[in-house]
C-alpha cells in the first residue's frame, strides 16, 4: 500500500513543460484549420475558440456527439491549447446534466493518450503527467476563481493540451440514441496573473467499510512542506455510503476548518467561508464518515458504483514564482491527531427527502446489498500494467450512485456552542447514519438528533465568487514563533541519512572550504588544493605570510554530478591563495571569498578567467568601506541583486553592497561578553538568505548561535541557539521552511558531538540531527541543501564532502497493487570516479590522497603522511585553542 501511495504521488505532483503563444491572428487561423467536426446536435461547439477581447478568449471543450453503449462508460477527448504562449484559465462553465452525465474531469497535460476525436479512457488519459484543473458532478454550479487567480497553461511550464474525461453512469437516457456533447467552457486570458491556482487532493486508498457497521471513519493527514498556499474553495466526494466529509488545517494543535459538506449534495467547488492559509509544517487533515448499513459485504475503495471513495479536493492559490499546480495526500501520518478532531466532523449533514430523487438503475441500490448491485450492471475493470493514468482516472473518476438534487440552497452557517456540538457528535457516532427502517424505539431519538443537526448545520449563503481580502498582503511570510510549528512528535517524518552509495566521499582534494548547488542542482566545491590554513598562515596583523607559494595552480572550483560524483567542469586555477566561502546566485555566477587576499570575487561559471567583479584590496586587511579582513561568505538577493558579505575573522560585521559593488551600509560589532547582545558577532562565518521573508541569517560561529535580521532595516529578528550546538555554529543553509546547520568540534570538557542539524525555520526547533557513517565529521566547514531535502556537507579537515538524503529517498521496495508490480528505486548516486587519475593528468596536481577506494574508510583516516592540519587560526594565539 505504501508503494501504491508513492506511485500516485509521483504521478500527480509533477508539472508539464510546454511551448509559448503566437499572434492572435495566427492563433485563430491555425485553430480554425484544425477545428473538429461536431454533430449537428451539438449546438454551440462549432466555434471552439471565441475571442472575448484583445487579451481574453473562451475555449469550448465538448464531447463530439457521442453515444455510450453501456453504463459506466468513460470517454475522453482532447483539445490543443490554441497558442504556444503562456495563458491563464480564470473561469469554468460546465455544460452537462445528471440526466446523461455522472461526472466530468478536466486534465492538463503535454500529450493526450490518443489523437482520435474521442476514445475510451481505459486506454489512458495522458501519456505524460496530468494535472486536474476542474471537476464537476451532481448538477454542480459553475466554479469561479478569485480575482487575480488563474490556472497557468502553455508557455514553458504549463500544459499544451486539455483532456476532458466524461463518465456516463447510467445510459438509460440514451435510449433515443441522441448524441451527447457535454463539456466545459474555459475563459482564458493572456494577462499574467499574480496568483496561480492549484489543486490539492486528499484521497483515501485503503479504507474498508465492514458490512452493517453503523459508523466508519476514514482519516487522511499529511505534513505540508511547500511554500504557503491560500485555500479558497473545496469539493467533497464519496459514493452512496458517505455521510459527511470535513477538511482542516492543523497548526499548533488548533483545528481550522477548510470545508465541511455532505457528499450527497451537489458536488461543486464551494468557497470556503474564511480564506485559510497553509504554511510549511502545518498538517492537512480530512475525515470521511461512512455507514456500512444495508450492505452484506465489506465495501472497499474503488471505481465502480458499488465501491466507495473518500476524496477532498482543495483549490488554492500561491504566488506565481513559487506556484505548484498539483499536490496530493494519500496517507494518514498522524492517526492520534484525530482524537481531537472537532465534533462537527462526526455529524452528518442532513439531506432532506424533498431534495433528493434517485435516478435510473441506480435507484435500487440504496437499500440493497452489494451482491444485488453486482447483479445489475457492474463490470470488472482490467487495467493493463503500466497504464497508471487509467488507474488514476478510475480512482478519481468517482463512479457512484447517481442522485438528482432538485433543491439545494446552502443558506446558513452553523452557529452553536461547542458543548452542544460535542454532545450531538457523541450521540451520532453511536447511532444509525442511514435512512431509518430500524426499530421504532430508536425513531424518536434519531428524529431529535436530526432536528438538532438541522439547527447546527445550516449554512451561510455562499457567494458564487470569493475574492481575496483587499487589505490582505499576499506575501510568503512564515508564521511567527508559535505559529505553524513542526510537530515535535512527528520528527521522524523528515530524517536525513548518508547516501552510502555516493562515491564522492573519498575523492576530494585539499581542504574543502565551500560548497553550493548551481541552478541545475549540480554540486560545486571550492577547495584549497595543496594550500593549507594553519598557525603559520597569518601574522598578528592578519597579513598572509605565505605569499611566496604563489596562487593555487590547480582548479579550485569543481562542478560535480550529484548522482555519480563525476567532475563535470573545473576552473579557478592561479586565482586564489586561501579559498573560503562559496555561494551561487540565481544566474549561476559564483561568489567566492579568499581570506588571504581579503577579497570577494564574482566569477562567471563558464570558465572565464577574469572575475566579473572584485571587492576589497588584494592582500590588504582593513575595516573601512573598501577593505575586508578575512571575509567568510557572500549572499546575493535573488530579487534585488543586493550583495551581503560576512566580514569575517578579524572584523565582526555584515557589509551590504549594490549589485554593481557600491558600498551601501554595514552593521554588527564585536562581542566581548559571555552573553553577547543581538547584532554582536564573534566570527560571522556563514550566511543564508530567506528572500520571501526579507531576512538574512548569520552563523555567529564562536558565539554558537544563529542570528536573523531584516534585510531592509537591518533590525534584529531573532536568535536560534541550542545547547546541542555546543560553542560553535560553522555554517547554515536555508530551503523553504527548513534551516540546516553544522556545529564545530567540541572543546575538551564539552560533551556536544559535532553533527548536522535540521530545524523548523518558523520556530527554530530541531527536528533532526545527522552524522555520516563513512568517515566522520572533524571540521564540517560548509553545508548546502536542495529543495528536495538532499544535503551536502564539506569538511575542511578530512577533505571530504558527504551527501545526505531523506530516508524515504533511500528506500528500494517492490510492491504489488491491483496486479501491477511497481519497482520503487529512489535517488541515490551510483558509479564512481577515481579523482587520483583525474588530478594526476592536470598540472600541479598529484595523486596524493585520492586513491582511497578499496575500503569504506576509517574514523582515523589521514593523508598519506599522517599529518593533521591546524587550519583556520584567525591569528597566532597566545595559548593552544581549537581552530577558529
């Protein structure tokens, strides 16, 4: 089952790559030439593309006059986006009736499963990755998006095709052989939308409803691990046994309602009463309440009308630059959490008898058992191996008993005291949830319960359009401390371990001073070749004493394949004396510091020898606007290009420059007390920008803490400090929601081990610690992390870089679900490279220290001469002390 869930997630989360727009004239001319031939009975479909104005157009997506021959038929058809340029879907209008159509789903993808006018969906929906854009069932009203929100299609990241899937549940309406042209009209615009819409699907895949069981709960929950999303609509779905579906955001143990609805009412996307924001570390939780009464066999999750489903569709928007189009949750990672679910989730919403009328051959299924249902029109569905999109469409296809709803007016919202709700929930969970044909002695009590439920579950009239509040700031501000915290009891949900197959751990030269990931996620390493920072490197005035050695003759910058550790590119020879920090901006430029030169360099990644920008004066330490003193790291704001330099070993400040290198300001001072104040530093050693919060975090190395500041005002925001850090924090790295760090080697009397840390950025809590298996941390000097949770640590004493991955990525399992065997192999490096051979072929390199491939290595492993360097003394010290 775990493998099946993983498969669904892999199938759903990826977005499609696409092409761009053309001129309006060529667009409509081209589309006119390829217009489908529709039946004369399909009025309104002869003009699929309808210009609205200079920037907007409507796209009509309809079945081309089909006649299903048997019940539970799925037909699919596709429409190519009539331009290559990016566009945005801002409105949907369904054209369907429950008299003929059970449900419709609209997907976006790059290549449909067939090029025919229409096809059986059993052949598949899309050949690549599919995103759900829209869903309709039960005569649902149109879904409208908030102003400024759209589904992105076309361009480089959106879908090229729309694929419409229509499920014809009961074909009795086709006895007259009329042709069906059901579908949906889309309103699209070329105007960029600041907010991008997406769909989050919560879906149970393993619920079993025992026959005759009065109340069965199906619970779903997942940690949310993306940029903030803002929920504005929801849709629930079950088959006939479902009584109520509820969805929540859980933060700090507090439950916030997303949506609460009966699945027996029109299955539209209903606007949430109050917009709900979901941030990294929150938990999304949903519960479906079923009854097994009236069934003589257990009911499972499946795609036919006699099976069941538990689905909650959450429609949201995100800022365009961080938007994810589709996410899914099919697990229950926090089952104990549901002990505190609000009582309203356990109370069915009554559906009055005058609101429901059964239709067609499904009418008899209400009070019959599963066996009788099977005797009617159920057919076995056989999925060929590999046709996972067909499987997915069946799971999402929502085959169920068709219900006509002639009257539905959600007029009022619940207004009741929590103790009353709790009391009713207690009663309901012990009583029959189905329609009554039971003992007369229970009738009175049940009628009373329904009466009270009617009072509690009246709804406010839901506006057809929900707009974001005008005064709301749509930023990606993380919650303040105390909000959106990672649940400590669920720390195992994010755990990193060394990737033991990765060969790069043995293969690196020199002291590793800096590491970073380039825009393509290749690992970039900054190392010192045959130069070593030790107690003889500087005098008391911080002037480099080994200038006579000349610059490092080897390539000091190596670009490494993150999977197999192959050296893809190398550069940086004859430029540096003692490399230190490395960072990479959004354009792929390298920003490096050299503590011997007291300078900062901006380098083109494409092997251009001359630096693009140099800050500081060569070999001249200082503390004014034009000098540095052993600068340690650089951070470049991806939005503004602003440059921040941590300076450094002999200055205690952060210096800010314009993108062109003009001095702007500086802040910070040396700390002299045992309890340093905010803004005081003792070796600001590493920087991490949090752009969407406008914060810059600093590893205040010798004070053993992390300080964060506002980039605009330089105001101190907070300190992150833990006893387990010990006395040093060497380096930090940030990805959305998480902060990674490495500490230093403990002093003689200290107990804290040298290790890596994973912290929830919103509250600073440690949620994981990690160490390598092969070799050991001695001076972990830099750390970098990718957004998928892969972590690299470079050590300046062991000359080593380790790769760590989340434990879920390191699993290799073979699972079997519904006759489909799935091999799950999750990203780890393989293969290897002998860097001894690589460097031996290049001027200035030797094989020393590279040919160490015969064993796993030992904790005491040293270079061939057995020496241990005393690197990173900031100046000659009067008494022996650990490296600074």
